[in-house]
């Protein structure tokens, strides 16, 4: 698979001046279950705090891998 530059790359590589919050979310099938994984960056002045959050979205429902 070839990944070409697009809107996500443009946004990710743009200036963060004035930003308050930045999030990146990916939905995946892992071990037959749908998972939502989010990375967050909260900007506080010239500093920031990073965090990640993982949520299973389909308790009890299996997907083919």
C-alpha cells in the first residue's frame, strides 16, 4: 500500500500556533474486536500534555480479521 500526501498530512504538519487541543483517532479490528484508540494533545500556553485513550466498541461482537 502506498500512502500519498493528503489533508491529514497537511493538518498534522501545519502550525500549532493558537491551538488548544489536537486529537488523532483510529478505529481498528484487533483480536476480532473493534477498538477506538485516540491520542490527544492539550496545549497550555507554550507547553502541552499528551494522553491516549482506548475504548472497545463492540463488547461481545467478533469481527473477521
